[in-house]
C-alpha cells in the first residue's frame, strides 16, 4: 500500500458529504477510497481539447440540423421525394458523422 500521508480538503455541503458517505458505503469502500477511484477515472481537459470538443459538437449539431431539414422536406413532399436522392443525402450525413468519429478516435483536431 502506498504511503498515504498527504491530506486533500474540499468544502462541500452537509448533503454532499452525506451523499459521498452513502455512495462509499454502498460501494463497500471508505470515502477516501471512493474519491481516489473517482479521481483516477476523471479526464481533465486542456483549453485546446475543450475547444476541439466544442467544435466537434457544433459539427455534429450541423449534421443533425441537416438531417431534420431533409426529414421535414421528405414528409412535406412525399410524392416528389426521390428515394435515391434521399438515400444519397443520408449517406452524406453518415460520411460526415464517420469522419467526425475517426477524428475523435485518432485524437486529431475537428474539421
């Protein structure tokens, strides 16, 4: 076991403190162990990473907006909707989302 002599303090409300104790008890660990485990799983964001994630979210929202517009058009113009054209648009949306997913998987910057 590591030499745990450093103390970390945090100000919390009595309700938060009680909730943390309850979660620790439910997990069968001490509150200290619970917090250590939670912090070990926590991912921090640099300003650059936050900016990239914000841009990626914006790009996904654009694709979603375009998909909603296509669905609205198809529902309004059912007789004029060409299945091939609709499918081509859907494939374009899919390619955009897959490109964004590859960027996320590769750890690269958003387009």
